[in-house]
């Protein structure tokens, strides 16, 4: 039987389509115009930790016709695309901002922020969810974590949204917007560095600036690249994942009612939404050497796209599992695994676990209230506009 083939560059291609699930039923992998797509959970789990592979995301712009320029330079130097000693050193310096102890003490602030934003639109019985909740919530959370003025979140959000287009299949067409956004974030990072160099505080940016001058040091370029990544990554993925979670709950109103009644299920609601509808639809690796995996010969340099949505809904691991926030599931793949496991996973899990129950308590029977718009349903995805109507609860 011929192995499946998937055309990742087709504008209509979606990682959640029946075409992908049909291919998964036939084979653990498919050929694509970008390399191999790994479709089943067991193989994704093994390959995420396989030391014969390295991070492959650095090649994403080139796969889409962009092989030079500021965005390529920044993306290649960002933490998630580094390997070896540089990756270990920079990750060690960034870890304190995302340590569970640092995040958990901010839970009351996250909860208060969610309630504040909801109070601004709940009485009207309608909202544009992305601009009125997901964006300001994600933007202000990352400002809180990094010690930035919360009032500056709109600029960070706008730049992050445009920079995020660099991780979609439309990167070549959107390159001018992407690079303008990168310039804006770099300019903001440079101002922060100058300010914290002159007046050190006890915030995380000050700690990074101190690391720039210490023995275990960040170079000037590494410091700028890291700050842009932290602002972008914390903003873009949380905003998108909140929108995708809301879309998922719209299709499962019984689960929204359950979350309203049992807010302690907030953390499981986050996990379940990321299992079935992740914003990062695939994790990329590249073969460092010629290798054999489950009888397949993989040449050095081959790109492997580990499809997190396909793996997260693989019946071999999860059964014929519906979206059910009270169910106990094996770990999903939305945050990756191995040495490149998402550095901000505890923050994302924690802030969304506060946001979703607060929304469920106040927004009863949510439904679409017009046309929604979304990023392409592959690469990094999520809603752009999500108009909702609901019955407002006190």
C-alpha cells in the first residue's frame, strides 16, 4: 500500500482535517512537500526525545521561500532553535522567570485580571473575544511576568500578532509586516535594556541585564533576541490558545456548563483544549544523521513534522476520546518534550487555568455572534476575530 502524501503548502490544508486522520489510520507517517509528517502518538512521543534529531523549526522560513533577512536571523538565533551549550546556557538564564514558585505567587493577580476584563464586557451580553479578552489578558500577563508597565501591552500585542505571521504558511506574503513587527519589538527591547542598565530593579529584565554583565553571560545580541522571544512567545501562544479553547467549548456546551459548576477543573480544561485544538499544530525536528526508525530509512537533513493535533487525538493512545474536561488523559504534546520542552509551559497552564473558569462563570451559553476569522489552520494557528454573544451571569 502506498504511503500517504499531504500537501502542507495547500492553503486549504488543515492539520485537523479528515484527510490527516485518514492518513493516520493507514500509516504512522506521511510524505509531504516539507519532509515527513509523523501522525501517531507513540511515534511522536519517541521522536520528541530522540537524540539523533535536533530542533528543525529554524528551517520553517526557508520551507516557505524566505531564506534571508532580519526575521530569519532572529528566528535562527532564538532559544527554541538552538542546540548544545548555547541552548543550555541561555535556557538556564531564562528559567527563573518561569519557575513554578515565581508563577504560583501571581495566581491571585491573574484571577483578578481575568475578572477585571470580563467585568468590562459581560453586562453587554456580547464581546469580540480576541480583542476584549484574549489579547489584553495575554499581554498583561507577560507584562506582569517580565516587570513591564501593563499599560504598554497593546503595542506588545500588535507587534506579536504580526510577528506570529512568520510562523504560518503565509510568511512570504506577510514578510513586510513580520519584519516591521520584529523591528518594533527590538526597539522596545533596546529601550528596556538601556533603562534597566541605568536603573536596576528586582524584575526579570533587570536580572537578564545583570546576566549580560556576569560570568554566565548573555551577549548583547543574545539579550535582545531573548527579550523579543519572551515578549512574543508569552503573548502570541496564550492569546491564540485561549481563542482556540473558546472555539472548542462553543462546540461542547455541556463541558462549558461543567466548567462553570466546577472551576477546579480549570487546569484539566486547559490540557484537554490543548490536546484536541493546539495553537502549535506541529513540532519540527531534523535528522542529524542517516537513521532508521520503525523500518523507515531517514536521511540526514530530513525534516520531520510531529503533528501534535493528530497525535493528541490518536485513538491508539487516547481511545475514541471526546472533548471531556473531567477525564484523565495521558500527557498531550502541545508543549513538546525533551530538551526543547516549552520553557513557559507552567505559566501558560496556570494563567489559562484561571481565565477559563472565570469566563465560564460569567458567560453562560456562549455562541458565535457573527463571522469569525482565523489564521491558516496549520503552523501556529488561532482565531483573529471571535465575536460572541452570551447570557451574562452576575
